[in-house]
C-alpha cells in the first residue's frame, strides 16, 4: 500500500499537525513531515478523528435487502466517517446461530468499506423464550461479543439474568432494548401532552425506565456487563447515573435524533418521525445532552434503521419505526454538542470512537491518533454548512428526519487501515 501524508490537520481539534500513513499504520505524527513518494491530502485545518465506531446499526441483510445490504450500509458508514459498525441481529433469518453471524461477518469482509462486527441475538428468533447459541457465536469466526434482541426487549427477568451470567464467562455484554411490552401495547408516540392532543397511543417513559432499573440491578447481582440501547428519557439518565455511582458495570448510548428532535414534530403526522423509542420532550433532549457531556451516557450510536419507501410513505399508524442515521450522525453531534459547547472534538472522539470500540471490544478501532496505531481515521470539515439531501445518500433507504434541514460539518475523507474509503466526500 502507498504512503499517505495528511498535511495540516487539527488532531482531535487540537494543534495543527501532519500525519503520515504507511501501509495500514500511522507512521508519524508531527509538524513539517515529508514523504516524497506519499499521496498528499491537504487538510487545511480540518479536524482529524479516529475512525468512528457505531455500536448499533441495522444492515438488514440477510432477508431485507430491499431496505439495506451489508454493502450499501457499509458504504453509508464510510460516507459518515465510520470504520466499524456493529450489525444488529434482527435479520431474516435472525442472527441467533454461528452460521448467520459468520455470514454477516464475511459479507462485511467482502464489502471492504468498513469492518462489520455482528451482534448476536440473546434469544432464539428474538422470541424471548430460550437463550440463543451465545457461546457458539462467540467462538465462531465472527467472534461475537455483543448480544441483543434489539427491536424487542428481553422482558423475562430470568432469561435476562441467564444471559448476563452466560456472557460474563467470556467478557461479553448484553445490550438491552428497554421497553416493557405491556406498557407499550398500541403505543404510537411518546406519552405526554402531544399524544393526548393528537389522540395517539402513548409510550410512557416508565416503560423504558423500569426495564433499565431492573437490568442494572440484575447486572450488579450477577457481576456482569449490561449496555442500554438508545436511552431516551431524563428518568433513564438518573437511573444510569445512580447505577454508575454504585459501581455497576453499565454503559449507555444515545442516538443523534434523540439529541435533537422532539415529539412536537409528530404533530405533522409525517411517519419519518416515527421511531422506537419515540421522540421525547425538550426536557428529555436537554437531559440527554447533559448526560452525554458528563459521561453518564457513554456513547453516541446511530440506530441506523433503513426502510423502503413504501414502509414510510403511508399513514402514521401503519408506518414502520426507524430512521437512517449513519451519514448524518456526526453532523448532528457537531450541531447539538460541539457548537453548544457541551463537547470538544476530543470528547466527540471519545463518545463516537474510543468508548464504542471499548464496549464492543473492536480491536484496532477507537485508538489514539499516534505513531504505531492502525490508520483508521476520519477527516472532517467543521466549517461546512449545507442542507441534508437524502438523494445523495449511499444508503439504500432515504427515511431521514433531516431532509432539507441545514446541518454543519462534512466528512471529507475516511481511511480504513490506511486505505481511503472516502475521498473528497466521494466513495473511493
């Protein structure tokens, strides 16, 4: 592989430096670096970050290739600055065996745009009744470390306890979709003033908070790791904060859309705003931002949930839940966290690269930008301003809530082990 010299980048938003990539590795970081045979990328003061890592991506393959494939999803990931994604298990067939997770893992290897780490299902068929082949998935070529029934909650406390006990043996983690099913039957949006005015079934905050409270106590009892998917309420923040104060091994994620959008948008009845968990209130949004800033919430995860046009272009009640997010996540985080002064770029690197890689045991990702480290890197132009145009997406689906909205920032280059997957904003 040829050498690449990134000249004049602000590493993690700090001092302007040059970064020399030689093969798959960062060879040097400093000022005035020279490499006569290197391809030069003139960063001109752009922000250089470790390649982003998404702990919560729906790639849909196998089974729903009309929504997304591993190839199109990883192309979207590279466009958004990601070098690794964790693929959720709610495929068809469900990723609940070694065979299926290995299929997804190999498809990721073939795509070449980012590393794909499959997430294994906790229960067979996501049915919540019987543990899936957790050990076999971990021992497979895919080396699964994260297990989740995302899209459904592991609502049986005994099953959840057994899962936590099982993964503890090999240092795995159970990622819980916190949604008490009986409390959300027929729910269409956040339960509150807006749902009452619109006459839509309400999704109470306690449906999320009660499961989180139970699961952090189970994790404490077992001495295992639990991760909370797409945390969305102010009450959930307080429970996680309390759990961490007790030394419970819990981590949590927030999605970009829960950092920006509120349930007031549902007044439009536009199904693009229908998502699980639902958009919450302004109070919740502010609490989530503060919690991400102070570290109570560990990471940003996209919950990239692609759907074909017909699943969103319909009446609200019939519409599928979910939003695409890989190609807009960093822009939303810049808008909500950096430009508000809640996080600096080093904090963004921590929440979107270092910590998710650590939680998911993604070896080689989320590493420091320093000599000897793998050259998984993302170059961002923070001065860019532009409207979101889903027609430009690499994803197969277009169900973005940001269409026509001006957002800051643009990923210009992404490097996966020294190989450019995105150059000047275009896929390589």
